[in-house]
């Protein structure tokens, strides 16, 4: 009967501990526990008691640079790039008018 009561008291003590980590701490701190149990409990609790050392990421030192191109010039450059990707040649007149030239090897007609 004494052994049953001792085991019942230990069971109650383990259930009332503060979570799994608390149970592990109570096992490895109890000198009445077998050495193998204490070592295993200490090993399992160790990963929660000491944080892993991880490398710090270097902070990025970024600065935004103001856009020095006007919105009109930016739109014009993108339109030219779009036409170049289509394979069309362009010519910009001094007055700003864009002339679409026929594709290489074309007959100069749009059809």
C-alpha cells in the first residue's frame, strides 16, 4: 500500500507541474530518480532552456533615390521599348512626333 501511495503522490506531483517542461525539470532535479531518467529529462529540457545560436542577418542599408526623369519622358521611353520589342523601328521627329517605320523586310504597307 505504501508503494501505491508513493506512486500516486508522484503521479499527482507530475500532473500538477507547469506543463511538459515543468515535469522534465522536476524529474532531473529530483535526486531520488534513477540517473538514466534524470539524464534523459535534462537532455530533453535543455533545448527549451537554452536558445540556439543563430547568425544575425545583416541589415540592408537602402535609400530611395528620387526619379530624375519626367513622367512624359518615362512614358515615351516605355512606349519606344514596347515598339522595339514588337520588332518595329521608330523615328522621333524634332517636334516630338513618333513615326513607325516598316519592319525590316516589309513592303512599307500596314496590311
